[in-house]
C-alpha cells in the first residue's frame, strides 16, 4: 500500500504588526481625530443669558387724580380724558406728566387763534380804508376834507379825541368803514359855519341831539 503524501500543516503566521509611525511624528503627536461639530459648538458656545425680568407694568388707577400747578382743570375735560388715559395704560403719575405739554399745546393754539383774528381784523380795516380812499364822493381828492368834516361831526356829538367811542371805532376798524365816514362827514357839514347844528356844549342849547339834527320834526 502506497502511502499518500500529506500536505505539510501551514505554520500560523503572527498578525501583521501595526505600521510604525513616521519618523517625524508619534502616536501622541499625530493629527487629532475629526471633531464632532455639534459637540464642539456646544462646548465652545457660552450659554445664553437668562431673559431679564419684565419691568413692572404701570398701575392704572381706578380714578385719575389730575392736577396742574397754577391752573384749575375743567372737570368735563378730565372726565373726557379718562378713557383715553386708561386705554393707554398710564399710571396716575404718567398721566400728570403729560399735563404741562397739554398746557403748552393749548397756549400755543390760543396764541395762534388770537394772531389769526388780529390778522383778519387788520386785513378788514385795510380793505375798508382802501374802499374809502377810492370812493369818488368822499375819497380821492375829497379824502382830506372828509376826514376833517367827520372829525368835526364826532366832536359836535361829544365824541372828542380819546373818547371811548372813538377808541372803539379804531379798535373795531369801523373808523375806516366808508359808510361810517360818510355819516359823520354829513354831520360835520351840518355844524359848519353855515350849518344849523350846534356843537356839543356850545351856548345854552341843551336840546337832545335828534332835536338839533331835525329841528323841524320836533315842532310837529
């Protein structure tokens, strides 16, 4: 019997040794393993500050106690302002802090209105004066005569210079109105040298003005 040759049993080889590090590096000197971005961000990002506590909300009073130094507030206006202040959520102190500003607005509005009225009055005076100066009967070449006769008529009725009535004519502007000038001009003509109208206080004629103006009517 011929023996069958057997294969030699392979000798086990040891596991391959890990590659040695390069000469210019070491195990501890190699590259760091890739970092986890999420972990790195969480490690480097500081924790957010906690939110600041909310400021105390203004306390809206049950009833506003409003006052302004040197002034007495209108009760109706205070009542009308109450729902507005309440809707804005203002405290009593906050509401009172608005009052000086409101006072300034009111004062400036009043000043503007007064100035507007004054400007309108000045414009009206000028308009009446221009109409008088352009009137062919009492203005133009007759203007100076009309002014003289009108002043004489005022004096005759007792409205001498600085009389309150003359002041009122100036302030109201009616002293420039053509019809007003025309009326006193006519009276001034009556008290002229040839007129029958006596001046106020002249002689002993104490009859009323209407009797001196219309002597014939008083005899009827």
